[in-house]
């Protein structure tokens, strides 16, 4: 399988996994809410939510290990790949144990003195907190195995396990309906059991498939290797932490100025943005391993080319989905929700536009990670995201409408997206004009066409479920424009050759 075919297969696998898991999760949530009741479901979301706030640490650890594995695989340094996996496992075990112990010691004071939980359910909540902490521990231990599979571009197997994870959660939801014991504890135990299953499924498969996957020994501890991993992971955690702080900070600011009602609108906006981000995440996960291997091979020209592809298609595919949603947001929310909180439409539109701005140069983040010296980039790029909080506070203090104030989010994300270019140019010496031609200029016409079609549908068409028509027509109109203006000659030739080959095989 060629590298282009592998990217396509992995992207499709990620798309399919996400769509199936979203459907499974929506249905599971409905059943779990019915089985647990609003009170117990609220306790689980509150207690588990405190623990899940640290989940960004796991994502940073996966990114770190995958970067080093892909880099040295590109170099063809088998011994170093073996050492990276060993020391990564040791580091993850140490971090997992430390995090679990800190959370376990925080259990009693948080549940009994900080969180607002009914007295008769405090003991149960304390048990749930420990079980959620164990889930986080296992998710940290899983990280090296996920990273190993990502580095080998075996995303199809990861997607299969993730879908099976969603199926197991749905089965557990059905089983809850037939239990007479404490359903909240039973649900928490079942979620922990599924996490253990994920660890077993990924670890056993990786151990059989890849020789560098093994149980580490303390004698394999390499101080310099661990220092490099820890440094990279530390700055990755800082970057992810800035994003979490920005998102949660906006919620706190809105709460201080307007109360809890407006938080519902912001929370729904973040859910909508999270639901559509699978488009970009699928492309990033499929391209990044090859991009980092190219840097390991010393083929920087190919690495930058892959970064251009990643930026172009992450933005474009997200735009093809987000722009129709932005135009039809009012109709969609009224169809989805029985009662739409005030400002929800505007907040959803703003958050989607801000997310689109970030995707314009998303591939340059991968370039920075591939090079490995991420401190300077992380400090400037991710710290700048916190300017959103300052912008919103200043606007609200000046008496600006909350919708206008939240537009600071869009402005900061747009400026921060362009900030990637000079930050990465220092390290990779990219050709800025070439990057602009290959990314920005090639997405302008499809976006203009999609906006024009969406505006025309919203303005001149009035039929039931019009949002489906808007999405379909915008996609149909965009396809020929993408072929003419977005694809370069090499991409067009590859698609023609692929279609010819498939036709020949069928014939």
C-alpha cells in the first residue's frame, strides 16, 4: 500500500469510527440517563468530570511517544525505537501511579467538603471517584500502545477497538436497566472494566505484531531518553492545558457576568464544535505519522509538503461541514433540542468559525513536533490563546454585547493561526509564499462557493428539513470547484491513476 493510499484508508477508518461512536454514545446516554436517574447521572458526570479534566495529559503523552517512535522509525534506528518504547512505558507507569495517588488522597476532601453532593450519596460518590481515578490510570498506561499503533499507521485496528468500546458501553447501558443493586457503582465498575479491556486488546495485539513492544525492565531505564520524553511531554501538557484553561475560563467569565443560564448556551456550543472536529482529527491522525517519519528520514521537503496537505484538507473538509451548519444553526438546534437556550445559535456559530481559523495552519504544529524543539513554539502559540479571556473580559466591562465579546475568540484564533508561520519558519525554514499559495489560495474558491450556496438556500428556500438540502447542495457545488482549484497536478494525477486502477481490477 502506497503512502497516499494508507492516508486515505486511515482517514476513512477514523471517519467511520467517529460517526459510529457518536451514534452509539447518543443512544447510550439516553439509556443511562433513564437507568440512573437525573440525580445519580448528575453525580457521575460531576465526580467523573473532575477526573476527566486531566484527560488532556493522556493526549499529550500519546503525542509525545508517537512523535519519537515515528521519528526513529523514519531514521531506521531499531535500537532507539526499542529504547523509546521501554522508557516511555516506565515513564507512563510512574506518571499513572503518581496521578492516581494524588487523586485518591483528594477523594475524601473533594467529595465531602468541596463538591455539592446529597449526604446520603456521598459514600457512593467517593467510590465512584476512586473508580474514575483508576480509569484515568489505565488510560495513561494505554497511551504507549496507542502511540505505537499510530506510529506504525495501524489506525484501522485502533478504530475497530474504539467502535467495540462504544458497543460495550451500549451493552452495559442495557444491563443497567435490569439491575436491582446500586446502579451508579455498577455503571462505574463496568466503565472501568471496559478500560481494562481496551488496555488488554491494544497491548496483546501490539506485543504480537511489533517486536519493540515488550514489558520494560528497570535495567532498560535511560536517563537521557526519559529526560527527552519528559521534556517534550511537559511542554505538550502545557499546550493542552492552555487550551483547557481557555475553554473553561470562558465558561467561568460568562458565569460571573451572566449567571448559570448562559453557560448552557456555551456548553452546547462546545459540544457542537467537538462533534464536528472529527473531520480534522481524522486527517491529522492519518498524516502525522508519515510527516514525522519524513523528518526522521531527513526528507524535510516531503515533511513540509505533508504539512501543507494537512492544513489544506483539515480546513477544507471542516469548512464543507461547518459552513452549512453555521447558516442552518437555528433550524438545526430547534430540531435537536426541545428548548434552545438564549445565545446558543450565536455561540455555536462563533465557536465553529474560531475552530475553522485554527485549522488554516494546523499542519505547522505537526512540523514543530517533528523537529522536536517545541518549547519556544509552545510558549508563544499556546499562551497566546489565553488572550481570548482578556479580550472577553475587557469587552464585557466596556458594556459590549456578549455575542460581540465572544467574537474575541475568533480574532485570537485567527491571529494565533498565522503566528504559527513565523514560529515554525525559524526552525524549518519553510517557504512562506509557497505555503500561502499551496494552502490559502487553494481553499478560497470552494469556501466562496459553499457560502454562496448556503446563503441562497437560507434566503430563497423554505421547505421542511431544509438543512439537509443546504448541506447536500453545497457539497455538490463544491466538488467540481475543489477539483479545478484545490487539487494540484500531482493530486489530480494520483486520483486519475487510482480510479483507473480500481476500474481495471473490477473489470
